[in-house]
């Protein structure tokens, strides 16, 4: 129907006019009667005006986001045109406002977290190449996890952003132990990668991957859709992808690009383990003893 006075009109309908009447005339008890001069306001003394408006029917999340963007754009255009401060408000604006900047926020915090991982690994392992490989592994896991979100119907919002940042820290567990074991062994790149995988590969699989997998699978039986979507799906994907990159892809990269002791980018690490073999610790040459002659 095209008649706004019809209550079934999809544009505004009778409710629009009734709301305007309630806001303007019902308070004064006029109900359609002419406004007396005593109630007329002085335009110079008006400091704020409120006007009620309506969106079209919104059902999906993208509908609410588009409506919010349109409302903000409309307020900006009116502010520039009328030289007035125009603002819009609705109860659901508070929730959906996060979606206007969530992409930029997620990218910014993820990049900062990856840089922090690179700096910490560089200081602890003392190898630029090793830190770069851990960084690349964490970045690859993060990118694959973002792809899984799109394929599994997981929206990017505050919950998924927090999970993405946490995934970077958890992904380090799948790689840093392998890299640390690689640095402690001797031989060629292939031999060092093989020894590292044989030494700590089982511990990473059973102690990290399987324990996390068992804890995450329980969430699949939760009654809340939020737990299933944003926790079970994301963390289950993280465990699977992290195990793949940490136990399969990373050893291959180490066998090709792994750091060697004779490289110039290596320097003594800031943290050592008491179980490290003596050749991996900094050597301090002993000063020659001075001969003392007695005459």
C-alpha cells in the first residue's frame, strides 16, 4: 500500500503519525487542536530538538549494519548541510557499532601480537632465522583460521577477534618447541630437523594437540550456539591447523631454511636451559695462568 495513513503501509504507516502526535500534542492535552500562543516556543531559546524516524524492516545482521551506516551518513550530511550537530541513536546501535571498525581492529591487534611473538622468540632463542620461521608459522595458522571462519559461518565480531588474538599465542606452542629442539641438535639441516621431530614431536602431539583437542570436543555438545560457533569451531580448527603446520610444515621449512651455527644471524640467546648441552651455551675462554717465578 502507498497510503501512509494505512496502518499496513511499509514506508511508515499510522504508527509514525501516532508517535509524532504523542511526542508533540498529547503532552499538552491538545490531541489535534491548534497550539495556543502560550505554548509556542521562542526559536532563539531552542537548544535541542528530537525527531523520531524509522528504519525499514531489519532481519539479518547485515541489514542492521547497513542501516547503521546509512543513519550515520545521513546525520553527517545533515550536520554539514544545516551547520548543526545532528546525531542518531537507537538501542541496537550500541551493539552493532562494533561492526563498523571490527575489521581494522582485528587486523591491528593481530599484527601487534605477531610482532610481539617475533620479538620474544628472537630474544629467547637468539636466532633471527628461527624467529622468522616461528613468525611465518603463526601467521600461516592465523590466515588459515580466518579462512575457516568464512567457510564455517563464523562472523567477525568481538568474540572471534579475541579468539584470533588468542590463537596466535597458542600457535606458538606448536612451533617454538620444534625450533628450540632444532637449535640444540647438531648435523645438517635435514638431520637436525629429523632429530628435533623425533625428540619433541611426540610431546607436542600428545601434550599440546591431544590435550587441547579433548578439552575442545566437549564444547561441541553445548546447548548454547555461541559456545559451539565461536569456541568449539574456532579452537577445534586451531588445534587441527596448528598440528599440521607445527608437525608437518615447520620441519620441512627447517630442513630447507633452518639456521646453522656458522650463520652470521645467530647470537647467544637470552635464556638457556640447564638441560642444554655445553656446546650450546656461551663459552668463556679461560685466561692463561701467569707463571710466577721465585728467585
